């Protein structure tokens, strides 16, 4: 009965890829929502998972729910079962579920975990939708420029040579650019491929992240996004009763940037020595002043989780605002630069055409 579930774990362990149409992590909020509804209705946790196994269109979650229900019936602990299921549930999720088990409040635990994942998913979707149009615009313009230089321009080049025309400077530049792309374009593709491959290696990724976080505009947005994710995660863990040092350890893994992870690790180590969280945050250099002030208020009032949640909400809105400003500058800049290049190519072609017409006349 658990055969498919076991196969999934084997695939995960040995790196065998799942069906590309399946994305368990993407469907996690829906799974959490259904579990929360069943628990709110008063169903025991094993019955709730059994119901999920029968009423789930996703084969992966259906098999996982079946296995979990059976093991719960045998007396095993939910957090231990799900901890083995690391395809979907990460250490952060497990910590929330485990803390909720200990307090006997699984419904609120799953509900808050659902809200956490929904907000993360909404922010990621916002980022994707924001950068989709500029990305499409850039790719389309670059493809158009390459097509002009590699397909159209060579035809004009042959006409120029056949008629012994002395081309103007702009046309000469265009012809030289076309020749370079046709002769050495493969070198550029090879170098870009090597660079992409290097950036996927540990050292390359670190170097890429080092410069990315220092990029104008973009670096500031990346910092805000990372701190927003950290603050929201900390708020949830503290609300579930997880001690501050343990919460800091779990949330340090939420940083995508290695420098910020190192800073979070230093904070975790020094908080055990009795130092204040706000002092360590200020020393790290990555946390906005508003976040540090809210955390300071939370430390003084004993409502650190609430202040961290407010900080996360503020950072999310601030990031949306920054993204809007960047895109409002980026889109016309892309159009201006790439449109200008296309215009220069067209002008060069028109100049050549006019020269040919004058020769005919």
C-alpha cells in the first residue's frame, strides 16, 4: 500500500527526477489548507490524513497521506513521520508541526503554516510577474538584433562589395559587428555557458551572490526580501513557542545569500552568550532600521513574534514599492537602449539602400 510512497523516497535519496508535471512543493499550501479544514471540523489527525489520501488529485500527496495515516494508526509521531518526508516538508515546517504537537494545537499550527506558505508563494508570484515583461522584452529585442546582424546585414554586405560602394561610418560599424557575431558568436555562447556552469558551483555561486547583493537597486531589494522571509519565519516559530536560539538556527536556512546566512549563524552563536538580538542585528549590517526598531520594541514588551510579523508585512510592502520604482525605470531604459541599437541598424541599412539607388540613377 505504501509502495508508491517508498518509491518517491528512493527517488529523492538517489536523485532520480520525478515527473516534470508534478511539483509537490507548489501544491503544499492546498494540502495544508485541506488538513486545516479537516482538523477544524474535529477529525483526529490520523482520520484527517486518511481522508486526504482518498480525496486528493495529486498522486504524491495521496500516497504520502496514506502512509502517514497508517503510521499514525500504529502510534508513531506525526512530526517524526513528516521529517522523513523532506521532499516537501523542510526543517522549518517540521519545527512548527512538532511545537504544535507538544501544545496539542495542531489546527492552529497547520493554519499558521498555511498562511506562512501562502504569503511566500504570493510574494514569489509577484516577483515573477514583475520581471516577466522586461525579460520577454529584452529577449525579443536581442533576438531581433541578432537576426538583423546575421541574416539581413550579410545580404547588404554582398551588394556593397558587388557595387564597390564606400559605406559610411555607421554602415561600416554595422558590417564589422555582423562579421564579429557570425565568426565569433559561438565563442560568446561558449563563454556564457561556462559562466552559467561556474555560477552553479559552490564557489561560483558565492561570487555571484557577493556581487548580486551589491548591485545598485537590485541588491537592496534582495536584502529586503531575505529579511522579510527571515522575520516572517521567526514570527511563526516564536508564536508556536519555539525558543529564540532554536528559531534563529531554523530561520538561518531561509536566507538564499551565503553572506546573510553567515551573519545569521553569527547571531545564533552570540545570542547564546546573552547578547541582545537588536544589537547583533545592527552589527550584521543587513537589517533595515525599521526592522531593528520593531524588534527592540518586541524585546521590551515581550511581543517579539508580533513585532517581527509587523516588520515582515512592512518589508513586503516596501519591496513591492521598490520593485515598482525599479521596473518603471528599467522598462523604458531597455526600450531606449535596445530600440536605439535596432534603429542604428535600420538607419545603416537605409543609408546603404539610398547609396545603391543613387548609383542606379
